[in-house]
């Protein structure tokens, strides 16, 4: 037994429903489909709305999955939500599949309006006949068509044939045609990202196969070859990191004795000349001590003269010994007094030691007061990550760009690699030392920047992917091996 095919094409544009009530139902269906948070709830809302309008016993809604198999989303009586899709009887799925596979409206009993000399070729309705024979009433299924392809099926069941005849089949076709694009859009939005990407790539290749796009397909091998050549082209491989400028030699000036800061002549960042005063310590105690020993020396010298006049050798020897002691203590006091003023030992920059705000502060003997770096002699310290330090060798050349001089590139040469790493901001780095090729007058110790050292030649693609490759290799070694 067969059911007749509808005379209206589902792929063609569909006219609006003939009555105002049907138009309201169409708007209510689309509102329910768009307002629901996910596709199953949207299908449930549409099925319930359509069942209420058509006075149907049950309305079922199914969509095609990626394998071309119908996936039952919802029924108006809630059987899918309660029991799950796999527990719904197979007769319902078979009835919906008849309409989707044949892309036609299938009904049982046969629609009277479609029986006649002008009827379209018949459709197979075996599943519909079996379902009506088992449950009674009437059944009708419509395919859901979007962009000329069947994307699902809509099934309606009534308790009596009269209830089915009260609903216009043409109106149901219009409603199905309005529902199909919305359901297809919701299904596309809820797919996984990798499936959407796969479909976009597939559509791109299909568009490239069109006559007007075939010329682009001929250029694909050429573009791929050019990209591969660029990625494999050997370029200079550079290794580097944050860099700082330091003096080649640093001189520390320490307090010669316990004392107090009296006057400060230079501050960090200033340049000083050899012999220029830097810091004066309080020398009042030293002055008093010098005067005391000077007085002692004068007294002993007078005693030596008196003993010589009396020809008293014993007294002469005693006063001479005390005079020598007084002279030694006086020389020591003079030396300590001279050392109370700290002088620059050479032309240098003051790197550390700002005592201008601490006048009168006590200092202990040996305390560091100032650090000096010679002018014109610098070294560059580069912090190289432990993953890249193995590519460096002594004598390699590179370049340095300082933050204070961003438009000037200074040449450097590697001279030393520290044997021990240190932790900096959660990563291990090695301090690599290099010397400047052409020092400049604008340079100052303490400037920072970025340095790059040439570590051979490698493909551009490997340089771009090196860090990622190292991270993947370490992760593989840690978690897999």
C-alpha cells in the first residue's frame, strides 16, 4: 500500500500560510525555537505548540545527524525526555524515516485531496500503515528541507481520521518549511568547534572546485612551495635575553675607621675625576689625637736636649725612646686624619652609595660607603634561559640595544658563561658576560636593554617553533616516558 506524494515542491519557496491563525502559530513556533536555551528544549517547545494547534495526539521532531541517520529530538508527550531516545519504539523512527528518505509527505490513511488523476507519484507508507494499525487513528509525516536538502522529519499522529482532516496539509508544509532553517541553525551552533572547522574547510574546497574558483586551486601547490621554502630558508639563529651594563671593574670604598658622615661631595650617577673628594668623615677626635701626640713629641724632644746638656746618658736614652713612640703615634694620627677624606682613585662613575641624606650617620670601620666603576670600560651581562644556553660558545658575536638608546645597536662579543644558574622570576637563567666593541660616551653603568647573540644558522620554521618544540618534548618526557 502506498501514500501519495504532495504536489508542492519542498525545495521551492513557500508562500505564507493562508489564514491568520496559522501565521500566529508559525510565529509562536519560531519564538519557541529561538528562546529555548538548547536544541532539545527548543524541539520540545515546538512539538508541544504544534500539537496544541493541530489537536494532535503526538507530534514528533527528528533531525539528521552527521551520518545521515535521524536523531529523535523531542515528542509532544515528553516520551523522549522521560525515557530517553533509545527507548522510544522503532515504529515511530521508521515512520519519520519514510518521509525523510523519500523527501515527500507520507500519510495514512491516504490523503483524499491527493487521490485522483492529477496525483503525484505515490510514496511508500509501510511504516505509517503499521503504526496506524497498531495504535489506530491517523498519521502524517513531513520532511524538513533546508537549502534543498532534507535535514529532518516532522511527524503528527491523531486519534481519529476526522481530526487529521480538520488540519490543512498545505499549512503543515508551510510550517515545516519555516521550522527547518531555524532547527538547522540551532544544530549548527551547538556543534563542537572542530566539526564546524571541518565543515568550513570542506565548503572552502567545494567552492574552490567551482569553475570561477578553479584558478585558485592551481595556485595552491605554488603557494605551499613558497611557504615551505620560506620556512626552510636558513637564517641566523639568535639567542639572548634581558641585559644590563656594568663596569668592567668595580671599586668599593670602605670606612677607614669608626666615625660619622660629615660631608658628601658626590652621589650615584655622577662622574668623578681621580683625586676628587667623595666623602668627608668627622675628624675632630683625630685632630685632638694629633695635637696630643704632637705635644708629647715636643716634650720628649725637650727632654732629649736637656739630657744631652747634662751628659746623662740614661735620661737621654729614655727620652729618645719616648720621642720615637710619640713620633710614630703622630704619624699614625696624621695618616688616619688624611684617610678621613675619601678620594676617587681614578676617573669613574659613582654606582652606589648615596649618603647625602644621612649626614652625621655613624659608620663602622670597613663599612661600604661607595662603589665606583671606571669610565670607558664596561661589560654586558645577559640573562640567557637554561634551555638556550647550550647553544652558546665563547667568542660568538651579537648586538645590544639599550632602553636609553633604542635607535643605536652596539656590537658585543661573548667572553664568559657562568657555570651556575640562578632563579629569576620563576625561571632559571645563566649570566653570560660580553664586552662592548665600541664604547660610547653616553653609556652609564646600570643601563638595561636586550641582547642577542648569534648561535649559528637554522631554518626560519625551526626558529619560530623552537620554544614550542622544546616545551612539547619536555612535556612528553615528563608525562609519557
